[in-house]
C-alpha cells in the first residue's frame, strides 16, 4: 500500500485516542504512533505502549535507539502486535534524544543507521522505513544527504520520510527546530529525481490541500503533523481529494467518538484522555467556544447534544 498521505508521529499527540479519530476522518491515511524507544518496548509496559484499535491499520511504529539488536527485538515485538511498518526515527533533535545517541544526531553515522536497518529487516517481514531531516547543523549539503541515503539504502531501506528542514542540534529546542530552520522543498524534489526507485515522503510546514496536491506532483507522498492535529477536518478534505472517499459527516464522527468514549470509560480510561483530542472538531462551527467549554466540563453530555443537533454543524 502506497503512503500517499500520512499523519506524522507527534509526542503527546498521536496516542491511540487521536489515531482513532484520525482514522474516522481518513480511512486511507498511514498513521504513526508516538516515537517509542526500543528499551521501553523490551523492558517496559509493552501492552500499554503498543495498544491500538484494529481500525487504525495501516499503522506504523517509529522506534528510537541506536543499538541494532535491541531495535530488532523491539521491532519483532511490534510485528507480533500487528503493526504494519517499522519506522526508524532519525529526525528528533531534542537534547534528551541526543544524550541517548539516537534521533537526528545519527545522520552523522549513516553506517550505524544502515546496520540498524539491516538488523531489523533480518528479524521482521514488515517494511522498514526511515524518517530523517535534510541534514544537521552545518552538515546540510545535498552531497551529505545523498551519501546518507546511499549508505542506508544499501541496507535495504526503500522508503524515506524527509522533514524538509535541517536540524540544529545545539541552540534550538524541538519546537524551534520545527520552524526556524528554513524549509527546502526543492531539496526533497531533487532527492526524488536522484533516487527515482525510492519512495520519498515529504514532511514539514504543509498546511493546505493545495500544498498537498503540489507536492504530489513531485514526490510519492505527503505527511502532515500539527496542522492535521489542530484542524482535524483537514484530514477529511485530503481523504476526499486524494482517495475520492465520500466525506464522513461531523454528526457521524460525534456518534462514533461517543460510542468509543463509552467503551473506553468502562475500561477505566479517563474521559479527558479522549476529549482533549476532539476540541478541534468544533473549529469553524457556530458557537465553537461554547461547545469546547462544555466539552471540557462534560464530554459525554456535550457529544450527546452534538449528535442530536445535526443541523447545527457543517
């Protein structure tokens, strides 16, 4: 299945509750969990970390780490839990990640990344993909990126998700690294021309259906992040345009979320763990602030009213 459109992994955002909502709005998007360190899967609460709803497929898991055998062991566990893709995260620039010697700093160690990919592939039948930046610090030339891709491709990776910015490893926090380094979409286009046999997905600063369509003229797929989270109905629009899927109505979304929330509450899930992800559904609707306030006070009651007021929403 081609990754024409996907929702980016985002820490504290793309948990299983948001992914359930995203799947309602976009039946064909590739979804990604939050990044999980290999050690957490091997030694931590595996059931909690890997929990997901069957409706989420196709679903990928981004792994963090730099030890090939541990990454392969974590990937094997993820495969056994039903995931459809193992994604190696070589893009996160946070200080914590750098101290653990993984994330974007590994762009300077392409041979190690290639070893990680090869070792994972030896243990699973799933596709192994890599999400990375265009470079790090002053190592941001086309030649640097080409060298990185050539070495990692030699290990069997055929899909790269390129955040169209470099990362500054010192001086910028992760939030600043999502906006201050300038976007360079042309660099991603040039990489696709250089490696036509690879599946190249573009990520970073993409906010409109027009931008999605423009990128798809040049590369294989588009990944959206925070824009899709804060304006979830953008997922419905992209789904309708890219896959010609009849758009789900807001009332149908409310009804399905209501049933989902009731089920989760019986399992002990706090309501706010779900309701915090759905306030964006009211964006652009009449009396949006009123609905969001009530959602924060009593999510189930608010959803019940919304379901029974279908003419209120568009």
